[in-house]
């Protein structure tokens, strides 16, 4: 049997988005992730070839967004955690809503999302499955609750990281290195390190103190999946009057249904009990009398956050604290770079304070190198980054490094 590894990226090799990776080894045809990039317009991966098995690392749309499209066209099964399946479904339904609002074509229907449920097989970290003679081990990726890395033990040992974080956060435990011959390593933060998490949290709370003590309100836009819940747990200890709006409420409750994927489920439950939940326009008006409003969307391209910013942007005592990476072309990036925001089609100046805090759920540059070194691979394939170059030299000191482009066939 030819035990060469045949690799082809259907998307996401040299960008953060629309990831899809096909692997053929030991006679097995596999796909890792199948996402979309939710830009304007959204972009999609190349069509997938015939497959034996699909692995889904986690629920973010750039990894899971095109699963319903794929599942409606193939009977191949998808291995992931039940938590990932459930959150993916919510994000996919939301992506249909956004596409319709923006006037873009929709690649699948709600019925196809529901129908795809039968394609999923629930697996958990630390489980082992045999797939046509290849032993697959599942490991926590430390990125968001339910996220997985996939280890394949066959002729050669392979590790696919998906998105990883190596530090313990309030919400989940960090990922651990896995010994392998070939490492597929995400490189989102190639060339960029994150600040120390403890110092960042202190700075975040200190800056909130400054705003609140001068009579202002902090709007903290946050990604609904994992970032909102992490910030809730940080804020819970500080005793502010916090109001929670948007999809993050629903996601927090789903996380609590899967305590095995959380580092401290009781702390998340307590944080959720201590916060004011917003469900209506009346609730939003009450939130304007609070101290902190935690709400979606994280990049300001829709969601309740725009309503709050519209109400609070003129008062210099107030502040908008961005808590995650702002992609080029998003409203959040416009705010960060130019202190302007597109509110319902009109670009307006923002007079309140704007600050950015790097609460990333991805490993930084040095952490990626350290993680890769501890895996002891002979070969490393880098993906999921708009600039993989900074990692090539440091990783080349102990492994052969590959940076294939989308649709390029690489044989190892």
C-alpha cells in the first residue's frame, strides 16, 4: 500500500477563514473542517472530493460553516463533539440570517442544517476510534469548549491541531502537545505574541474602573462563543453592574449542558446568575443605566452592540472596549483604525474612548513554536494564517516546514 501522505487545502491555507483540508494516507480519504469566511460577500472553500470520513475541530464558522452543504451532498459521517455540533448549528442558522440581510446568496437551507444532524458521530477528548485500521485519538484543543485536535496513528503518526490555545483560561484548560511524525499546525498568530493573560485581565479591570469612576459606561463587544463567557467569569469577581445581551446568553447555557468541556462549570453558572440578562427593548434601556454592557457582535457587524454604540458614542465618559481580533473590512476594524463606525449605512464619528484588549483564544507565536517542538515532528505543515513566514525559520531548526497554497497537491 502507498503510505505517502497526499495533502490538498480546499481553503484556509494562507488565510484565516474557509478552512478545508483533505488528506489521503493508508488508503483512507479524510477531510478536516469545512468552513466559510463570513465576509462581504462570504467566501467558500473548493468542492470536496469523495471522502471516507470527515473531522470537525470546532464550531466557529471558518471551520464549520459549510458542513450542512457538504452533508446534504454526501453520506460521509462527521466526527466531532456533540457540543460542537450544537453550537455549529446555531452559528450556521445565524449565517443564513446575516446573508439574507446583506443580500448574499445562501449556500444551504435551515432544513439542510437540521438534516445534517444525522451525519454526526459524537466523540469526546481522550477517546480512541478505529477507522479502517487507522487509530484516531481525540484531544482537547484548548481553543473553545468542545474543540478537538485529531491524532492519527497509522504508518506514520499525524496530528491536526485545528485552532489551539495552550494556556488555561477561566473557561477551559489549554491544549497539550502530542508526539507525532507529521504536524498540521494552525499559524493564525505567526509573528505575534499575546500579552501575559494575568496582566491583561488586570489592565482590563483597571480601565473599566477608570470609566465607571468618571460616571461612564463600558460597552464590551464580544464573540458569542467562548469570549463572552470568559469575560463574564473575569467580570464576576470584580463586582460591577454587568448587563449581558445577544447570542452569548444562549451559548453560555448550552456550555453548562456539557460541563465535561469546561474548566470550572460552577464558576460559569455563578457568573451567569450574577449578571443582568437583556431580552427586550425595555431591558436595553435599563442596561444603559448599568456599568458594563457585554454584547454581540464581536466585530460590530450587526447584533445589539450597534444599538448601544448609537446611544453612547457621543459621551466622552463612555468607552468601547474591543475584546477580540478585528478582521480587515469589519466595522470593528474601522472603529479601531479610524474611530468611525458604520451605523445602519451611515459612517459616523465616535467620540467616546476606544480601546483594544487581546483576549485571544489562539496560541501566540512563541507558544506555537514551543508546542510544535514538544510534539517532536519530522515535518510541519502550516495553515490558517495570512502570513506564515515568521514561523518558517524557527520551526525549520527542528523539522521540515511546508506552506502549501490552496488547491496545491503536496505529497509527503
